[in-house]
């Protein structure tokens, strides 16, 4: 459910995801938007990577890639982004690492077909692929929604996979909103260990 440009503040799951990625993706870096959606996360990554950086964005829906391309052109970022009509679980076929930052904004395309959603099986494979591509110190941010069919299963499978990661190789955070409904989104952030400044 890729949202519009994230409002600032702790009430926005997307803002939190962006905050963690902005600390590791800088000018000349490489980012991946695993769920291009309406393009807002792609634009965010492209703004951080700068003109010397590269961003790769994936979506299975042509309309999502069209919207993303249009938004990138409006911001002047089209040259630094490569779009792929492919499932995010296939990212390793198109991108060679290392990458600095990967974002997943799960669920369905706002304004699109709500019957087309991310799903547990492909999302877990995609996150594992993202972790394979990460540089030491790089991060994956995942915004997870449970309010659509299959959303709760996707969340449970992701949490199980992330919880089982080797604590010496990965640092894993989960952020939940304690004073909102159970259907509020959660954020999972995974950092590959081994970075020394």
C-alpha cells in the first residue's frame, strides 16, 4: 500500500521506514524499491541516491510502473531509476549487489485493484533476496499491513523469518503502534551487521 509522500512524524509507518533508510543511503548509493506502487518510495530513494546513484524499482502491475515513471519524470529523477515489471522475489536476477537500502511497502496498490496484493510466499523470498544483496551496514525497511486478505499471514511469515535470522549477521527491529488498532501497519527493519565506520 505505497502511500503518498510520507508525512513526517512517528504516526507514519512509511516515515519511520524512510527514516531508517535515509541513514544508510547517500549520494552515489544504490537502493531498491521492491514494491513501486504509485512511485513515492522510488522517488524518495532516488532523492537520496542523487544523480550519481542508482535505484531499481519492481512491480508486477504495468499501471504501477507507469505511475512511478511519471512521478520520477516530474521530479527529474527518471535517469537514475531502472523500472522492472517483475515480482520482487526475482530482484537478484536483475540487480547485483551490494546495495545500501531496500524498501518494501506491502499490501495493494492504492487506487488500483485491491485483489492484487503482496503475498507471504513471494514476499519472504523477496526479503531473503534483498538481504543477500545488502552491503554490511545496509538496511531493509518493510511496512506491513494486515487489513487485506492474506495480510496477517504475510505479517506472521515475515516476523517468523526475521526472528530466525542469525543475530551475529543481522540486527532486526519491529515497530508497532501501541495506541492504535490492531490493523495499524507495522515496520520491520533489518540491518546487515559488519559495518565499521
